C-alpha cells in the first residue's frame, strides 16, 4: 500500500488535500488514513518535515491558530497542482484500484493489524518485564544482580536490556522472564554458584537500606529504559552504539568498585 | 426497496446506505468505510443462501435461517457440527464512512476498518479485527480475540475466552473485560480526560498510557503483582498487589482489576513532532476537537 506513495506522490496528495481547504497536520494524517482505509497512516514524523519543505519551497504557508499550525495552499502550490493534474488522476485511479477488490483488501487489513498488534504486544511485554525486574523489592533480587562476584548478571545471563535494537528478544533467563514470585527467585539462587554465601549477606544489608536501594533500582531501571528507547528510535550508527556500550560498561566498572566496599 | 437472494458469488452496487445490519451464521465478514459508493461483494456462499435487502437506506445482509429453528429432534448442535464448513460465507461490504453498523457472526471472523460511526460487533467464536474505527464501538466475542489498531472514540470490548489487544488507540473512554485472556492496551489517550477501565479474571493486563497523562490511578491484582513505571505511584500491599495514586493533575481515571494475573502500567513517550500541534495544558487536548 505504501508503494503507492513513491516519487513525491505524497507531496502531490498533500497539495490536493490542502486544495480542499486549510488544514492542520493532524487532520492531514487522518484524511490520508481514511483515504487508504487505515492501511496507510503516515506518522507525524513523515508529514511535518514534508510540510516544512513544501513551505520553504513556497507551496504552502501556515498560520498559527489556537496553538496549532494551520497549513494553506499558496498560488504556487495551486499552480503545481494544476500542472500535475494528470499525475493526480493516475494516483487517484491507482488508489481506487487498490481498494476495488474488497475481499483482498480484507485479508490485507487483517494481516496488517495482526502484524502490528503482535509487534506492539511484544514490545509492551518486554517493557513490562523490565519494569517488573527493576521494581522488584531489593531484598528479593539484590544478591542476584548486584553482587560483584556474580558476573553472570553481566555476561552470562543477559538482562532484558541487552536485547537487540531491532527488538528481537534474546533468550533470557526463564525464571526472570516468566515468573516474578519469590519462590522461583529463591530457587534461582543456585545460579549464583559459589557466591551463595555472599548473596545472603547482601540480603541482610539491603533490608536495612531499603529506601536507598529503591532509589538506586529506579535509577538503573530508568537508565535501561531510556538507553533502549534512544537506541531504538535514534538513527545511531554502529559506531555510536559501540561508544554508548563503552560508556555503560565503564560506568559498570566504576559501580563494581564502589559497591564492592 | 431492493431484494436479492444470493446463492453464488456476486457483486452488488447499492445506491444509498444510512444503516447497515449484517448477520451471518458462519464465515468471514469485512466492512470498510469509504468515500465511494456502497457495495456488497460476496465471494463465497455456503449451502445457506444470503438475503440482501436495501430499503430506505437500511441495508441488511442475513443468512437465510429456516423459520423453524431445529427443535428437539434436531438440536442446536446439529447446526454447528460442520456448520462452519457448510454454511460459511465470505462477505465484504463497503459503505460511506459515517454509516452506523450492527454486525453479528456466529462462527468466523469480523474485520472492520475506517468506519466513523456507531459500531456493534457480536461474534460467538472467531477473531475480530478493528482498524481505524472511530465512534461508539462495542464488540463482544465469546471465544476468540479482539485486535484493534488506531481506533478512537468510546470503546467497549469484552471476551469470555480470548485476548484483547489495542494498539495506538486514542480512546477517550475505554472499557475492556475478559474472563480468561490477556488484555494489552497501548493508548495514545487524550491526556486530560480519558476514562479507562480494564478487567480480567485470569488474564494479565499490560497498559501503556502517555507519560503526560492526567489520571487518577487504581490498579489492583488479587493474586498477582502490580508494577508501575510511573515513579510517583506508590505500590501498596505486602506483595505489591495494588497501586493507587495520581499521575499529573489526576483529571482522568484509570482503573484495572485482575483476579489471577499481573498488572503492569507503562508510560509512552510523547511524540515530539506532535508536541507543538497539541494545545497547551490548559486546553482540552483531544482528537475530537482537532478534527
């Protein structure tokens, strides 16, 4: 469906929509969505830069109305639209053809929705798991994640945030992923191996410092979620991501030294 | 008035539709809102013929169920055994955007996209898919899932056994209930006055709301755990079984109840590109006001 909008056709279609009257960005998005029966809903990140470029080319102007930018076609914009009338007619015909076969369209809609919904569900599940493990009461997990002698927490068992930037889940410790109840966490103590003793000792300390631990937990959780979000959303290259990894691991070394005392 | 009895695949063009009413015993039903003329496309019919009637703008499509419903010698199950295969019809309908619709399917799937009017979907067993529907939406499924993407308005969904998943949904009022089945809602809710109510008996709930939401929050899980990504909300209960508190000004309402599953509340970063398009905190930020 998105293939319909190649070669500057989105721009043409935006001109056409604005020719019907001044509109603000959100309205344009809704209209495009309707035109494509929900299958093509451009994001604000697609529409605004395009409108801005069109504005710098003098095809549209905007006025500020009630805190919103309302875009309007200029004379030049109208001229371009009349000049490309044939192209617009082709585009319209193509759009019409793509919705002509309702039966195929229905299957397309079904696939589109179930695909997007599956992605979002996965994303939310990952995020929830992360919040859950970050928000777990400190004495339940302190020995697992925080003892210096448990490098397993760093390398052996990747935490949720070590997942690929593409969101593909790396196989995590099954205890961590599925259940949060105390029993299984205790059952997991074996993973700590020879550090079991040290873990117990930390447990005693952390109980006394619970509020401070809570703050630390939150800060770490925030770090993880923000870094993940930025890494996913931003268009950072491999070099930047590696640099970011280095920053995080040096912070980790620092923390190891600090918390070992 | 126009009337057709359909026994083989065909296409009908309808002049005027103000209301739609469909009821199928089995099969796939799809409804699309368009700005073009209304039409009905039947690409498969089972042993049972389809009646299509158009009268004063009221379009109705019904499976022709015999008047004498099977009695004691032909109990109901007789219809359902193999019924799905024998009666299954594939019907696709296009109507103008603003057409209210009532859809009923016994066994099969329902797909609705870009309808901007009241919509009611009833499905006994099967999957329901909603895309870009905006209006008063009511969907209930006995066994099967509901998936909604990019919907808005006033949404009421319930299933007995089946998952409910909402993504990118800008609902002002949302009520979703399942008996067993996960509830996942990713909401781009209007920040100041949304009303969100989620309930499940044995499923899990995951909700994500905008981080600039103003909500009074009450989450409680009887046997599960509640976690929240909003640092201002206090987790109560010995094992973290409830969360109460306020996000922002607390003008909206968010409540979630789970009997046996966990609840997680997450926050969704606000799209920066949209920030300047949204009225200030004093305004009534909403989708309706902007369209």
